[in-house]
């Protein structure tokens, strides 16, 4: 069957680099004081509520130096001087998160806690209970489940 109409191409929006709101840097030419969110996280820092100070251009835009990068693959760059240390949750926050995750990953029928979230909203139970097979032992916590919370110090108390 022949097509009756042709697919229209999207018009590419071209923004001159001089009109960009933030300064843009190509990959491997970024100043040393600027990092992406992932690089900040690896160093134990967070942006601290500050807005990005520059844009890291995507690989495609490095071939067009006169135009601003508007692709979704661009990255925001944050200043290391304005970054703050990541917050450490308290023990009460850790327990609350653990209880919430336990509710999402525990089957109400067999009371097994799995390593992943269950389809409780659509199915109501885990797959083994729904389809009638025995789960493999590597998919759920062996009772009693040991909790390793980040706020608990790993060194033994004296």
C-alpha cells in the first residue's frame, strides 16, 4: 500500500552561541572548577541549591561551534566552590525509608521480602504466588532479613 502523505521533518531550532544564557564549554575543555552533578556526587558533594553556572555541550554540537547546544544530552556544570557536602540521613529517616521499601517489596500472601519492588498495584502479590511456582532463593531476603542502614556506624561499640 502506497503512502498518501510524507512525514514532515521537524524544523531545527538554531540559537547563536553568543545569545546563550550560560557560558558553554566543549568536552575536555572545561575549566577545572566546574563539575557535573555526577562528578559532584562522586566527590561526596551536592550543588547546595545553587543553579548551574555553565553548560557542557554534547558531542554533536562540538562540530557546530557557532551555535548554542539545545540538545537534551547536554550537561549542566556546577561550581565546586558553591557546592556543599552531601547530607547524611538520620537513623529515623533511614528506618522510615526501610519501612517504605519493605512495604513495596514484601508479598502480602507469602510474606517474602524481595530485592525488587513488586507489582502490588496491578497484581496484588508476587509473581511466584500469582503464577504458582517456587521462587529462586537468590531473589528474596532469607528470614530474618538483616538491615544495613547508612546512619548506623559499622564500627563495633566499645
